[in-house]
C-alpha cells in the first residue's frame, strides 16, 4: 500500500499523485456505501497495482465550496468591478474560512477598471489593520512567495479573475479564462472542475467561481465568533453572550460609532445573523 494525495477528481476517477507520478484510481465501494466521498486534497492509502483507493487519512479541514480538503490558505479573489465589489460576499468567505481555520488572503482584481481608488484604499487599509493580508493581483512578485509547501485554493465569484491570476503567476499554465456574460448580467463559469496543480513549491486549486454562498450550516454564534475584529471589543460588552445587535452597552456598536469598525462589515454581520 502506498500513500499519495488526490489531486484531481472527474466524475468517479481520482488522480492520486505520489512523487510526481500520477495514478488514475477508483475508490472502494465501501466508501460510497458509507457516504464517504474522497476529496481533492485528501491523503490516501492506495493499491498502486489495482489502482484502488483503500483509505482516507484524517483531514485537517474540508470545504464544501470549493470541495477541497487539507487546505492551508485561500486566496479570496475579489474583483472591484465587473463583477462589482460585494462586501457581503467577501465577509461570507472570510467567515467560512475563519470557521474552518484556513488562512484567508484577500486579493483585489480589476483595479484598472476603477476611475479612482479612494474607496478601495479605505477597504485595503481596514482589512490590513484588522489583521488580514491584502494584495492586488498586480503584485505578482509578492503573490508568488505565498505558495511554498502549502495547499492553497483560489476562491471567489465567477469572473473575478482566479484563472487569469494563476496563468500570470506561472506562464506554463494555460487555464481557460472567460469574459463574464454581459447579457445575463452574471458570470458564466469558465473553470468547471477542481484540480490541485503544482505551483511555486506548493499545490494550488483553481476552482469554479460562484455567485453566492450559503452560510446556513453556521449558527449565529459561529458567525459572530468569526468576525475577527469584534474579538478585542467583546470583553467590554455588558452581556457575556452579547450578539452586538439590540443589546445596550455593546462595545462593538460603540467601536462602530467611533469609526473603528467599518460600517459595511457591521451591516454584513447583521445581515448574516438575521438570515
Ligand atoms: N480589466 C481586467 N480584467 C481582468 C483582470 N483579471 C481578469 N480579468 C478578466 O476577467 C475575465 C474573467 O477572468 P477569469 O480568470 O476567467 O475569472 P475566474 O475567476 O477564473 O472565473 P470562473 O472560472 O468562471 O470562476 C477575463 O476576461 C479576464 O481577462 C484584471 O485585473 N483587470
Ligand atoms: Mg476560472
Ligand atoms: Zn456587544
């Protein structure tokens, strides 16, 4: 039995990689019976002769969207125009990643389409100040340093520029990219399957984009706990279980009033807990 990593899944064919050699495997029927589905990113034990995956090793984490496991970090590809910036979508992605203990890295794209960057500069400032790494897709030298010995996923709205950025980081890549469909007013997915590719000493997944994200599996408390900038205020709220909503003497709302918390972020928060 050998140990390898699933790097690609198309219908029921799993590509397992070991020392640079790829094995096209099936998985044991027993997994399907038990409703356990191997994921891209899984470390597995496999029978190299019969090309059967026998065992999935314990996962560090797993995401549903994109369906990848054992992720170290996620680059949230966020376009500022076409599709327009959505604070709500960015907040949702940050919450899900924080919840799954995956390091988020915010990467803004399509800045060239803005008439001025005043609002964007404010956003960049804010997200950096609360502790996130924020980059622009033009900062390719910095982006190239991120991948060594890590599993990274590129996530973000369809048409945000995920595949374009990967192609730019390594010119060996010729991932398909696409115009977003103007007539429909929403993107059409260009990337259709999930695959981990070797990139600058690590593995990265370019994943199909989305138009919205579902957070219904998270409780209100989970959502509250993963707005990271609330952390340093919550001790000063009057109630220990303060939801920073209708309560009186709430330090988060106080910080909002003082301009220490970005209004959009607080509104995103209310929006999510009242869904
Ligand atoms: N002006 C401008 N266009 C960009 C930029 N980045 C990407 N694009 C364009 O945006 C379109 C969509 O880019 P893709 O890389 O296919 O987007 P994606 O995120 O991979 O989309 P899906 O695979 O559908 O999720 C393409 O026409 C790109 O050329 C940018 O920084 N500026
Ligand atoms: Mg793509
Ligand atoms: Zn509070």
